């Protein structure tokens, strides 16, 4: 399984709004088309963490294809009032918000 962790900034009072946007999005077929196996959202002291697990069938190709889908574009736009880049000075794309894994253990 391939995992990504996106880090941003979010006011804690926005959690319900963000959760509802993803609940609506996840009811569509797009997460399945992207290979999404699991999504978890966390907040901690003004930070936002979006953990997403994908099947490794295609090495992320399906994720890239989905980025042009109008539903993907719409949720990205809908999240803008609630989620800010961790470092706006260096943010150019979602890749700039991905945490780097430095340890993994699995039984």
C-alpha cells in the first residue's frame, strides 16, 4: 500500500466543514478510481493532517489522472477557505505539502 500525509494549517473550528466536504467526496466513485483505500483527517494545534492510503497497483498513475476530474478540482477549491498551506512562501502544488516518511514498521 502507498500512503501520503498532507500537512497544512486549519482552524480547529473548521473540522466539521472539512469532514463534510470529504464525506460528500468519498460517496462518489472518484476515490475508488484513484485507488484510495483509506482516508483519515487529523488536527492538532492549528495543523491539519490528511492521511491517505492507496493501492499500489499503478504507482500513483490513477491519482494523477483524477486531478483533472471536475470533482477533484471542486473539492480542492471548496477546501481553500478552511485549509492553508503549511508554508505559503514555498507552496506551488500539493506535492509541497507532503510529509516524508522516514520510518515504517509492519509485522
